[in-house]
């Protein structure tokens, strides 16, 4: 038992430990990913609302729940609530990241609020991934976002069908309550996750995506960002395999994910057979439930001895099936599509 927790009494100083550790870790991590903040001091304080955080320039309001570790929550609440646990693990990095997204880089109109809230949602995933030894919590974070976006409410409506991200607060109606928040936070967060996964490679890791994000921050310091200004930054960092339209632009991607409502469905069929001292993978990848112009580089992974290896990407356009044939030096235990929630998809 810690000093200060005797006889069921919790010392106020002990409540600071978890929140301060998360805040310091978030600041270090986001500085690495997004660049330095101009402010050298960030103040953190609690507010009595149990389930809401807020961020101001140089000041972060955290809910009381963020100061309670799992043992204390068990004592105070008489049990563990998984939704509250997820919230507590995510709220501090989310709010700390708003020092970058919303304060250092603002958003112009309600059409552009996704740039702030989506990036804060994405930033929380970076923290979860860095804080854990394996990918499980990170993957579950994006699976949970996918489920929220695609599950039907009592009116049979899905958030992803309520309108594009660009619609902002106007996406919420009596029949689509909460859709605007789902789109600006979860779907927009997924947009940045998809860009990160698309730009990653085995040699440089996340270096290309980090360079793009630092460029975005540097070119928008103390200014407001828009879809167009973000697009201009993204276009400076287009990799050849991302240039689906052949225009050296990512307009195709932003049109699909910010300005429209399509969410693809994917199917993989494959067979692996011995061939010439190695193995031959024959696969068919199908993209469906999209318009004729919807394009996406879809990642293929191999699993070997519990490790995932990204084999490559196959670009699909519209409702299309594409065959793949690849010689392999080993027999994979599994061939996987979209293994790390790389793309928001219907299932």
C-alpha cells in the first residue's frame, strides 16, 4: 500500500502521478512527430466533469477520471468500466495534442474542424502504440472507431452515411445524432491513420509521414488551416505509389475520404503452393461497394512465426477484382489484407 492510501484515504499528490506521466510522455512523443511547441510550459489541472477534457493555449483541463489509476477507479466506482478505461487512456494525449491541433495550428471554418479533432484522435493512437509493448491496444483503438462509424443507430442510420467529413457539424440531425462528432473525430482520425500507413515503408518507417506533418505545422504556425492548404502540403510529399491519378497530387484521396461518403469492402482469396524451391502465392483481391472512380492502394501482409511482413500494395479502382501472383522464399502461415486497420472498410 502506498503512503497516503492508508485506511482508504487517497493522497492528492498520488492522483497526479498517472496524469503527469501521460502528459509528459505525450509532449515528448508529439514533439518528435510534429515538431517543437513555441510554449515552454504547459499547465495541467483537473476539472470536476468526469468525462470531458479541454485544451487551451498552455493549459490543459483534464477530467477528474484521468487522475485515477485503475486501482483507484476500482475503489471509488466499485468496478471497472471498459468504456471509462478507454476514455481515461485516451483523453490526456488527445487534449495535450490540441496544443498543436487547434492552438499552434488553427482551423478556418466548421468545414475544417476535422483537421483539429481528427488529428487529436490520431495523436491519441500514436500514444497508445508507443505506450504498449504490442499492437493490440492500438489495433483495438481503430477497430473501435470503425465500429462506431459503421454501426446503425435506432433509425437504421450509420454515421458514415450521414454526410462527408467536410459537412462538419451539419451532419448531425434528429436521425443522425452524434454523426458530426463521429465524422470529425473518428473518420477524420482514420484519414490521418490511413495516410500514415500508406506512407510507411520498411526502410524508413514513418519518416515520410513525419516530414509531411512537420511541414504542415511549420507552414501553418499561428495560422488557420483549410482542406486546400492541407492538400497543398500533402501534395509536396506524394510518393510514386500514392500518385494513383498520375497528377502528382493526393486530390483523389481527399475527394474520396473528406468530400464523399464511400467506404469500401475488401475480400481476399488466396492459395500458396510449393514452386521451384520456394512457394507461389496466387491471390485475388476484390474491392466493392464504392463508386467507379474510388481508388485505393491496398496493403498485403504475410504472417511468419507470429510476425507480420508487408508484401506490397495493390491499387484497386472502383468495384474491381485483381489477381496477384508472387514467388515467396517461405510458406507464410497467413496472408492478410488490411491487417493493421490500414484502410477504413466495411465488413
